[in-house]
C-alpha cells in the first residue's frame, strides 16, 4: 500500500462528509442522503481489501501475525491470535490445511458502507476451497503509531484501522 491511500487528509474527509450530511437550516422535507466523494469511497475500499486480505493470509499461516500491527486494533489482534491457537480457521485436527488444494482462503467480494466521516462497515465473501463464507468488520479512522517500536521520535498518523472482524 502506498502512504497516500492510508494517510488521507482528515480535514478533507470531514469536509466531504459535512457536505453530504449537514442538516438544512429550514426544517422542511428531509434531504436525501448523499454518498461520500467517490475518490474517498474507492480509497477506503482499497484499504479494506488490503487489510482483510492480509488478515486472511495471517489466518491461513501465509503471513506472520505481527504484520497486522497498526492495521487492526488490539482486540482484533487478540481475536485472530485465539483463532490461530485453536486452529479454528483453515486447519483440520491433523494439522493440514482444509481451504482447498493450495490451502488458501481468497477474498471474493468486498463492500463498504460509510457510517460517518471516520467509520465504515465492511462486508463481503471469501472462498475457502469449494465453500463460500461471509465476513464482516468495521474500519475506523484512528491515530496510530507509525514509527518502529522503540524508535524515537515516536510518530503517529491518522489511519484506517480494522476495529471489528468476524467470519461466518
């Protein structure tokens, strides 16, 4: 991912959202909801695909868990750790992968529904071998540490972070 997608200007996001959700001064008929800027929607969807894809790779064992740091909250990180410890995703009781011939879960469809200027719900489907499963989550715009642990000075930035995640 390039830094430009992850480091969207928060003021631009707020301005775009205000324009689409401000209440009229006149309490007349309700204004229809106007979606956020298409460029913003595309970039948040791109981020959602990247974070969800990385999460599936961790659950499949194709990527180490630590690569999710900064992209998911501690609660989601803990949830993924528990799933890995119990072999709840992609592992059979004999330790072999059960997600198909190459052992990979693949993201199939991803949809994003904005809830506010700094929150979006994500949902979609993934393919595990010959099965199709649903997934859902929530992305929120949060301040996260972007410098390496122990590095000084500590740098923080606003990023979209996966705050909730589930596979059905």
